[in-house]
C-alpha cells in the first residue's frame, strides 16, 4: 500500500513538472512572437521617419538655395565686385607700411586695415561665386589705373609715389591717400545700404561705413587736421 502511494506520488510530481515546463515554454514562445512584430514595426517607423526627415531637409536646402539665389540684386553684385577691387588696393597700400613707415601708429593702422579687409574680400568673393558671377581678377600691383571707376581709388601715379616714399614722407602720403580711399569706401557702403537687397552685403556695407568713418577721423588727427 505504501509502495503504491509512493509510485502515484512520483507520477504526479513528474506530470506537474512537465506541465510547468511546457507552460513556461509556451509563454517564452508567445513573448518572442509578440516582440518580433513590435520590433519590426518600430524599425520600420524609424526608417520611414528618417527617410521623411532626409527628404524634408533636402527640400529645405533646395528652397534655401533658391532663396539665396533670389535674395540679391544688381546693386549687391556691383557692390561686391567693386568693393573687392577697392579693398585690394587698400590692402596693397597697407602692405607697404611695414617697410616704409616711420610712425608706429601708421604701421599699426595699416596692419589693422589689412587684417580687416582681407577676410572681407574672401567673403564677397564667396557671394559672387554662389550667385554665378565672376570674381574680378586681382589687378593690384600691376599698375592698372582704376581711379576713374570707383570713388577714392588711387591712380597708378599715386601708387608709384607711395612706393617711392619712406619715413615721415611715406607716413604723410599714406595717411592722406588712405583718407581719400576710405571716403570712397564710405560712399560705396552708403549706396549699398540704400540700394542693396542681400542681408550680409548690406550689413557689411554698414560695417564699412562705421569702421572707416572712425578711421578717417583717426587719420585726420594723425595728420594734424583735427
């Protein structure tokens, strides 16, 4: 009787263990089956979202490009082309001061002019390229006379005089010529502020007017005119 009960008990335990194992396996399979579609749905949603975002960005960039192309006018083009040439001559003049000027103040001013206008030339050249316009060839140092094409530009004769001068004579010539040159740049800047459309160009024009007006006052003081 005792043996029969023991055998029955063991059979019951084995069946219960089997049932528990089978139930656990079924739960694992069900969980795996339910996770896979959810995971697939998430990945699909992410890929779809990324594609939509990329498409939107491409459209935005295209619109930005078209807007940039449409956001300038002929006054902006003229300003950039002429101010590039104007700045190049100022940089050429400033470059002479290091080996010819006697005054430390003149040398410091010349270095500041060169440091400010070189990057502006690069910026304006970039605008012209983006607009499909030709960047003017660099004619500085080649003896070309552009004094009649833009206000404040030195003639070839003026540049020759400056190159031959040294010491105090150079300082006076440099300051007098640069005052005239800056006055021309201020005139050009005011025209762009009035007629231009491209934001970066009109802002640069405003900066030119402000900075070079201040430098004109400084140079006139150095010349003893104020």
